[in-house]
């Protein structure tokens, strides 16, 4: 029996609704076990408590089951991946945290309202958008020259003197190198290079089977990580490679929950067997539950304090910002940590304008999803469309305000790239 024959028999199972639900349940159970057995045990002092109200616990399961049933199960358009990723990366740990820590019900439902607004406004007929000839040449040229310019600039300003590949020491180096590499306007270009231009070059290399170029691009990300000490830069290429490897031949979105469950389970078992906390702290606490904790803290603070109505960004010429420090530091001070407490666009939507801010952001993100679907229906494999936007949208889902994500984190740039990527070729699903 050939590998292709085995694959053809497995794919229908992976793409089935039954398998999607089973894998989702597995992920949720693993998250609950890791929260009980690792997060609360080691970080109760930081607010990660175990305080179960069994009515809320049951409620969290019922809401979550409804979201899983309503979620896209297979990849038919790019936003299907984004919706499933948002469900598993943000709302599943949020509901686990809500059910196990007796958090505020009103705040939870405001967040869910934002999700529902996205869900409905992404639906619609594709928008008619013109195609630019030779757009891909422009994309590759800009991405290559920008990546080279960023690398050269980082070296020129002395970035190599801060070079560090030890994940456990990144915070030591980041505080020293942060201001140096964030100088305007290079701060924007640095982020675009790591989140958009580098991944786009990697996508192009994988698409055209130029694997030696793909290896060079990944080495470039290692250099960028070594200078900046931002861990995520190491994992952006791995996310692109994973999307390329799996979705060339499959449409099964269950792989998202399976992959996350395996990462959580592996790091938790390492902790249980060897008492090694670093990996579980990075994956379980930092990647999944910190965002949930901070989402409720944003609501807790801005429910009793003045909203800022975008006075920290584009509305600053017209509206006075009511606080002394920026929002992320404001919440950090509120929690007593003094750090930057960044959070999802749904939390910052409430920060700006309460429930209306959440609904407004949900509406805009739903339209962005629809725009991405419209841009990716001409001559682009679905995996290319997903891989092109997943890194900047990951920042939006977990740690960035919408206005910041559009500009600084590269969502706007990635959408322009999708626009230029389009061609007159017939829509394809692999490559």
C-alpha cells in the first residue's frame, strides 16, 4: 500500500466533523489539566487561582461546545483558518480560565459578542478587486531588499554586541537592545521584516521548492532573534512551514487543536517528570493563559475607569489621553508588575469605547477576513494566503490593538502583499 493511498484514506477522517470535535475536546481537557497542575500550582501568587463555581464551569463548557460546533471544520477559504485559530488560541483558554477561576460573567459575554460580530461580518460574496500585473515580482523585490536593509542596519548600529540565543536569558538582553533597534522609522521596518517580509520570502521559496533559499531565510530569522531577543521571531518561520507542509494536501482544521494540544501536553509532561518549568511556563502559561488573565483585567480596570476613545493613537490630536502612562503600562501598574500588559484587540476595543468598541472592532475584523478571502481567490493556493497573514493576525488575536496591528504588526502590509500576489490563473488549492 503506497503512502499516497494511505493518505487518501486518512484525509476524509481528518476532515470529518467527528474528528474535529474529538480533537477539540482533547485540547480543552489537556488545557484544563495543565492549568490545574502547573499554572495554579506555580503562579497562584500572580492571580492564576483555582476557584471553581460549578455553574460557571458548566456554562463555560456549554458555550465552548456551541463555538466548536459553529466553527469552520475544513479550510475552504483563508478566514476559515483564522476563525478556527482564534477559537483555539484565544477563546478556548479564555473559557477554561473563566470556568476554573470564577471570573466575571459580564466580561466574558462582551468578549463573545465580539467573536459573534466577526463570525457574521466575514460572510458575504467576494469583493471585486483588480489584478496588478507582475505584482509578485514587486512583492519579492521589496521583501528581499527590506530584509537585507534591516539586517545591515541592525549590524551597523552594533546589534551583534547583544547577540544571544539562550531563550532563558532573553529578558536580560531585550531591555538593553530594545530602544536601540526600535528607533523610528526603522522600528516599523524591523517588525515588518520579521512578521511579513521574511515569512513572505519563505513562502515564495517553499512554493517554488527552492528549499536552500528557505533555509537561508530561517537562518536570517535566527540572526534577527539573536539581536532582538524576541522569542516569537524564531517561531514565525516554523508556523509558515507547518501551514505549507500540512495544508498543501489537507483541508482539516482539526490540526490546529491537535498541534496545540501536543505542545501543551509535551511541555506539561516535561514539567511533571523532570520538574523543568521553563518550557511549560513558555507554552502553557505565557502562550495560552496570560492573555486570558489579562483580558479580564482589562475589563476589570476599564469597567470602573474612564475609556480612552483612541486618544492613545489616531484620535490624540482631538481627545486628551486621560492617563499618565500608555495602556499596556497602565494595566501593568494596576496589576503591580510594572510590565507591559499587552492584550487582544477585543480587550483593547473595550478599553477604547466599552461594548461599542468591541462591536466596532469585531465589525472591522470581520470585514478584514472577508477582504482576505476576496484577495485569495485568484491564483493563490489557500496555504499561501493563510501563511501570508497568520503571523500579523496572531499578534492581533493575542497582544495588539487593531490600529497597532494594522500598522506596526504588519496586517496592512500583508494585505497589500496578498493584493499584489493575485494573478489571472485559475484558483488552486496546493502548490
